[in-house]
């Protein structure tokens, strides 16, 4: 029996045979590495027609259809990222644009999982997208996570690539960097907000002019006319009838100018709050149009921020204007409720329906749905439109009340 340690001592001694074996293994590894690098170069230059990938289910052979050299040159010249994935989301091919997006060397991208560049949420969204996508493809908005941790907004387009009899279906992916598009969208939105603020300032100026000058002049004319026409009112005949008509016309003109002034600059919004202004607006709309209007406001212990109150008021104005001009409705219901950290405004009518998407595409000029949606977005909220044939239209606005900027627009 050999003593403990005798075997280890014997192995620790190098021998010419062992050295030769180690040298042969090292040379073999170097040869395999050179062969792998040559294979990758051949794949990227279009010299290889098929690729065998070892996976959990065994080796899979993928035919690289349509990836001849000319197509590879085209794909490499794209600004978008181009990928070919296996069914388990392993990246078989990626162009340099994608590697640049994720700030990772191309040799480290190829062979890795596409999931490593997506958040858990986007991974969950991608899974059903791949399953239901057809030859026409599907797409989603997501965020790429680069190797340094930065996030890149992206549009991910997915299309299945059917293989031949010797290859399983692969997945073609085109990734578009949406950073510049998002930046342009934010710039456009900021310009829209500035236009809205300028409109509010101009409305306030015109409302002040109407109230302080035109309305007062009309009231003075009405008073002087009443004094002057007193003698005609005591008479009978055509002169008295005409005097009554003139006084009624002057009175209606003064009331209309005052109504326009109130709509341009809702002074009651600052003084009495949103509930009172909504009630006044609904009552005036019902009297003027003959459409039965019902308002329901939930209990409120505190005032809303000024920009939210103005946003909800303007959206109600435009919604009622749309009902008056297009809906042919006989009933309108307006509800203002506060649910936790959100305030919700809902306007529903029983008029004719319409396609909101088609309406947004066709409509030019005026506030319309687009401006209503932009106003809601400006205060961090969302606006949805539900229109069902035979059941009317409902506009719903939800705005968060916490953790948001609270700029006070000029009104």
C-alpha cells in the first residue's frame, strides 16, 4: 500500500510525456479558436450558406437564405439594427448598427441572447409578439439596455423567417433607435404648450378688453336708450313696438358679449373653483342648445392645482362644442370625480358615433381631439375616446395629482 501523498508527489514531477501532451492540447485549442474565427468571418461575409447551432434540443441547422454578400453589404449600411434570432432568442447574426446601439463589441453580441438587452417587462411583451406575428410582421415600442446600463428608446419590428426542410423557422428583427424621434416629439410638444400658453394669454387680454370696454359701452348705450325711448314706450303703435325691439336687441348683445368674455377668461375659475365653473358652463350650454345636460361632481375638500383646473375646463369646453356641432345628441352627462391620487373628468353623449383615429387624421384647424389630448398630456394625464355606433361617445380624462410638475399657465 502506497503512503498518503506518494501519488501526488509522483504527479507533481513533470515528465517529457506530460509536457508533450499539454503542448498538444494547447495547440489544439489554438487551432479550434482559429477555426471558429474563420467561421465567423465566413458567416459575416456571406461565404456560408448554413449554420449549425447547438441548443437544448440538440443541434439545429439554419439555412441563411438571402444573405449573399450584396445583401449583407446592404444590411451593414443600414442605420437600423438588424438581427437574426433562433426560436430561443439567441442572436445568430447582428449588424454593426445594433452593436453600436447597445455599446457592445459585435463578437460579444453574436451568440448571446437578445433578452440580455431588454428589460424584464419588454421581454414579457416580446414573447407573445413573436408567437402571434405573421409574415407581415409585428412591432412594439420598447427600451434597449446597453452594456453600460444606458437606456435607448427603440421600435422593435419582428418577422418570422421560414426555413427550408433542413432548417427551423428563424426570427428576423429590425431595431430602430427612436432617440431623435422622441427628442423631436418632445420639442414639438414643448412648442405646442408654448402656443397654448400664448393663446391663453391672448384670450385673457381680449376678455379684459371686452369686459372693461365693449361691455361697459353697451351697458351705457342701453341705459341711454332706455331713457331716450321712455316717451315711445308710453305710446302705442309701430314706434313703441320698434323701441321695445331695439332695447331687447341691445340687452341680448350685452349678454352675449359678457358670455364670450367669460368663456375667454374664466374669472370664476380663480374665485370659486372648478366645480362652480363646470356647473355654470353646463347650465349655459343646456339653455343655449336645448340639450339636456347633467353634471355630477364628487365631494372635494381642497382645490386642484390651477393648471389642472384650467385643463379640465378647456377640455369640457371643446367637448361640448363638438357635441353641439357634430353629435346631434339629446342628452349629455358630465362627471368629475377624485379617486385616490387621480382626478377624472368624463363627458358622455347619446349622439352619433365616429371613428376617433379617422377623426384625428382628417381634422385640421381648431382645438379638436388632438389639442385636448395634448392639454391632458401637458399636466401628466391621459385622454381616451370611446365611440360606439348607436351608443354615443365618451371622453375620459385621467390626471395624477402627485409627483408632477405644476406650472401655472396664464389665463
